[in-house]
């Protein structure tokens, strides 16, 4: 999530881990590390991010993915299985804007 004013991320990559480790009652929680995945443009598929080839990777946020689906645009080939993408596009096509244009409501069948 971008900072509203500055050109930087609002949260760092370990923010969730830090918050959970400070939560009362979760002191003994074992937080497992994970590797970051992104779309590898050279391979045409999702792969573990390699910082030495950062320019070869495309990070597609959830917001970007939802925008593509709402606009019935396709993600890069290999980003997601076509059947799964079709379900997502159909879901967004079934929604209509609510009165306040913020919360989509399912279309009555």
C-alpha cells in the first residue's frame, strides 16, 4: 500500500510479522518465513523473486488484479490459471455499484 503523500510504501515487508509478535498472548507464536513470489517476465510465470534480477519481475497487487478483472482485462500469461481468472472476471461482472458507488452489491438473479 502506497503512502498517501510520499513515494514509498506505507508498510515494510515485515510489518505483519512485527505486529503479530507484539500481540498480547501470542508471545510464543512461531512465525514461519516465506519467500516472496512475483510474475517472472522472462519465464512467463510466477516464480520466487530474485533481487539480482529485479527488473525481470512484475508485482501484481491484489488491487491491480481486481482492477484487471473488473475491466475484463487479462493478466500476463502464466500469472493465473485461465479457469480461475474466468471465475474472478465473472464474479466482478455480476456486481453492480451500490448507491454510494463504493461497496459492490451482488446482482439479483
